């Protein structure tokens, strides 16, 4: 179930008081009391009424678009929302744009700075967008999943003999992710992981202390 947080965008409506004033002026114009109608007042009320209605319609349209985008993300990332992290699929802005029949630029504006609360925590909508990679089994996975596995491998490595990028690529292949060494290097840098020589920890034995 998708629910939009309306805390910062409450339901809006045109004041009934001003709506009645405008209706009264229109009624006078149609009656024999047309001479009593203040044209300036009528134009002022009509202008403000139309401006307010345009603003309300714009807010409602924006909320509707937000709902459509979120619904498309849920469709495309159903496994994530059902089973949690580790089930993220490759997805780009174009995938969502095609489902909701809107421009990619519109989808980009909608997801920018927005968050969603899920059973697994709060995530920025940009989190769900990533390029894809093919596993050794032919399955397409998100590069975010590959990066997460790379981080786990580095965290578990022998810090006295850290793994080179080629060693990391080999380890990832054993996990089912066949990617080139240069791609491992790129992902490592994006994760803020230093090269092997800078990850090395020197352990002194008791005689050296």
C-alpha cells in the first residue's frame, strides 16, 4: 500500500466565503440589478479565485505524479519491497518514465530529494536507481548489490595481506559476479576504499613491542 506523506502538503480548497461572494456577483449580473455590480470587485475576485484554483490543481497534480512514480518503482522493485536489501534490480529513470508515460526529466524532478519509508527502513528514492550487471548464471543484478558484496569482501579480508583489485575481482567471480578488474577499481573508489597497500595493517609480535 502506497501512502503519500501530506504533512507538508495539506488538502487545500478555495474559501467558501469568497466562492459565495463571486457567485452572488454573478447572480446579480444576470438579474435586473446589473447596475449594482462592481466590475472591479468581480474581476478581482475572479482573478484571485482562478489563481487559487490553479495553485490547488498544481499541488494535486504533483501529488498524483508522485504517486504514479512511487507505484512504478514498487512494480519494478517488487522483490526489494517484499524481501528487503539484496533483492534490488537494475532500474533507470527511463524504466519508470515508460510505465507512467511521462518525460524522464519529470521523473528526475519527482524523485530528487524524496524519501520512502519501507519495512526495511527509510531510503532515498535515488537509491532504487542503478545500472545492471549480468552474473555468471546470466541473471541481471543491480550494481549496488555488487558494491555491497565488494564491501563485505574487503571488510572480511586479511588486513595484514589485503587483496589487490584483481584478487577482489576473482573473489567477486566466486560469488557469481564476473566483472573486470577496472570495474572493481571504479567501484572501490566510489565506496571510498583505499588501494591494497594503504589497507595493510602491520601487526607486531611480542618480541618487536
